[in-house]
């Protein structure tokens, strides 16, 4: 961690923890600028999107469960410590309920798969 910096969730996938800011910075810029100044993610719309796309591509998309279309597997990769294995499983269940509601709009005929988080 860098003294005086906080690494709470910023960006559209809520990047958190020093190691994620450092890895995102190296992946996007080849340096440690986001670890030194994580607040810039909240100040720049483009950076908020770029960090979120980086996180999805680097940390989420490659998971076999995500590749198989298991919604719970994506939640697990993004916030599994709290929502899949922690005390906030109700949040993951609400996310899945919202996903089930919008999936028919974006992918008519596709069956939602809950697997990969709390079950």
C-alpha cells in the first residue's frame, strides 16, 4: 500500500485493494500511477471505464464458469469474498434476480444460470 492512499471501490466494477490498482495500472499504463493515486479512477469517466474493462478482461472473463455462462461465477470473481462466501449473500441473490429479469430482453430464449457463487 502507498501511505495516505485508500483503495476502496472505484470504477464501474468497483476496483478495490492495492494489488488490483497496481495490476490495473501496470496493465493499462505500464507503471504504478493508479496505486500512487487511486482517486483518479473516480475523477475520470474514461479511466473508470478502462479500469473496469481491464478488470473484466484480466480477472473475470477467463474463468471457466464465466465462460460457461454461469452468472454466479462472475459475481464470485468480482466480489466473491463478501457476496459468495461472506455475510452478503443476499446481495448476490438480488443481483441474480435482476439478471434474470433483464436477460430475456438482451438474449431472448437464453436460460439464466445461477451457478458459481453461493450455490
